[in-house]
C-alpha cells in the first residue's frame, strides 16, 4: 500500500452577515441577586484583533445587602476526567483571569458600547456595565468530543464570564451567589490565501525499474465549515502492476500540548475511486470530500470548535499560531491533512 499526504488544508470560519434582530443572552444567580446580560456568546479573533466582551450586570441591592458584586473572565484548560482530581492530580489550568468590581462601581467607564447603552436604558439604575479584552496569546475555544457516557467530562479550552457577590473576594464563591455564562473565542481564517497545495511522490518496486508516480492537488488552501474539498489525483503507472484501489481521506490531527504530547488522528471524511489503473496507463480523477461533524457524531476524541450547552458546533478550525506566541499555551493544536492511498498487490 502506498500513500501520499498533503498538510496544507486549513479548516476555518468566515465572516457572516449580522442578523437584524439583537439576541440577548442572560443568566441569573440562584439567589436572584445578579443577572448577566450579553449580546453574543461567540467572539471573533481576526488574527489582528479580537472582539471585546461587553455586557451588563443587573444587581438587586436588597438581596446583596452590602456585599460587593464582581464580574470575571476566565480562560481555562481542562484535560482528562474530572473525577481524577480526587487523588490529588490537577488537570485544570487557568490560562487567563481578569476581574472587575461592578457594584458599588469602582470606576466610571470611559465609554459604553451601543449594546451597553441600550441595556442600561432598559434595565434601569441597578444595571452596571463591564468590559474585557482578550490578550493576544490566548487560544481559541476547542474541545475533544467525549464518549457518550462521559458527556460531562470534556477535555479542552473554554471561556467563562461569571458574576458573583461576596464580602471578601478571596473567599470561596458559592454557586447560589454566582451566575455563569460560557462563551467562545472563534478564529476566522485569514483572507489572504496561500499557494495551491500540491504533493507528489514516486515509487519503484523490487525487480522493476519502471516507476509508479502519484500527484495530488487541492483547488485552494483554505476551506470553510461545510465546504466540499475537491482533490485531484493523477496517477502515471509505468509498472507491470495494477493499482487496485484509490482512497482519499481528510484527517484531523489534534495535539494536546499542555500536560502531555498526545496526538489524536481521526478520519473525518473519506472517498474511494471505482476505477483501477492498469499497467502502463494513466488516470486523472477528482474526488470530493465533505468533512462534517454530523457524519462524525460517534467519533470519540475528535476536536470541536468549543461546545456550548444545547447548541450546535463544528469540527475544530485549524489552529493559527500568531508570531511570538508560545504554542504550549494553546492547549490543543488542530490541523488537517489530505491523504491519498493506493493499493497495489504484490
């Protein structure tokens, strides 16, 4: 069996037209003292800049009774099953943490976003704005799809906005006094495209001087979620052997770079050509593959674009590491490659 690989494929998201209707996400604490309001849960990293997190917290002073209210943004990496922690092994690492006091207001905000102005006008005098920016070095949201029996034990990078009330910020925060919303940091593929990916190789078999030549080309370097990938395969068979099978597949490679160097390679799409390549003949064939999460729902440890509860997601986008960033901070590195396999008997 022979194979050829091309690692130039990039999977990513692209800009979408913003809907006319503004959707508001909110979450209240169990004691009803605090309610978080956000205008969205996906924040876009365009390589050059990242959309800030802007929102509002509604405070009930009668329930807080003199406590202070805070909002925090946390980026955390989790690896492995949560129940392993009981033996003293920590598999959680906070990559970023920022906290601001919203009540009583510590500082007057320099400016408000349009969303914050609208929410403050609607919610009244007990609503307070908050604002966070992402540092350049943070990874994007990504998680490995768990087995059906381990749905609550995901591995990956997630972001959380939390509002809480307390008398002492160093004390343990009880769940009933806090409200949490998971958000996602999503990276869009760059608009500037690279060269057309191509790869080729030649084999010579034992006792034969005539080669078998294989070339594979993609139409472009970047493919978006849900977009079919066309692979053009050219085979020049100068040997006396018959190429019995031509198989093309897209593989996702997820490399866990924190706490381990585990690699998870999963086939996310595959196609086979029905034609055979007889001795001393050639063939050019284009096969179309469509990598979709819908076709890989049962595949364990496949990387996803960070999953929010009860919401759909995609196969994870390719990781784009910015200049000067330590890749070990990225948590999980994701890449895709196209592999062409030829089956030649004997």
